[in-house]
C-alpha cells in the first residue's frame, strides 16, 4: 500500500528542502551586498547556515552565525528588526506564490561540534582507546 501524503514521517519533503536552500542562497547574496542598513549589521560578516521551512511554507526559521561568533544576540535582533525588508528583497529573488514569514535565530551547532570534539580528545576517552588496542 502506498503512503498517504498526509502521514507524518517527521522528514521534510524535497520541495520544502529545495525552497529552504533557495532562500538561503538568496539571503546570503543580500547579506554579502550589504543592502540592510542597520547599526547592528554594519561591517559584519554573517553566515546563513540553514533555513528550515514549515511544511506549509508559511514560516521559515533562519539559523545565522556572525563571523567569529561575536555579538550573536545583537546580530539576530538586528536581522529580526529588518525581517520585513529582508522578506521583500527575498520575494523578488525567489519566486513563490506566498513568501514565508522569517524568524532569525542563532546557530549553536558550531559550539556543539567543538564540545563533542573536546570530549573525544579528553584523557578519559584516550584511556579507553588504549585499552581497546591491547
């Protein structure tokens, strides 16, 4: 029996993923051109790591990280203040019937990766690896 399109398999569809990638590329272009006039965003290099769209494509959560990880909260607040302007610019670049509402948040995955790497390089793990080799 085939799967119903209404079943919840907890994975985004290819369409949702494709829309998120298109928004990410267009937003990266807007940020690199420096079109947003805000004190918190001036002279800052911002990385857009991921865009997660809701299944109905009405909302998009955008994960960002400023270069060096400094002033994260200030940058996120500046982007959220200018979300309507950014949405208007993006709607000209990404063709959609309805453009999603944007919500910016900081991306802590870099910190999580550093934490896991530190745990793997700890003395306790090295001690366990020596036992396995013997």
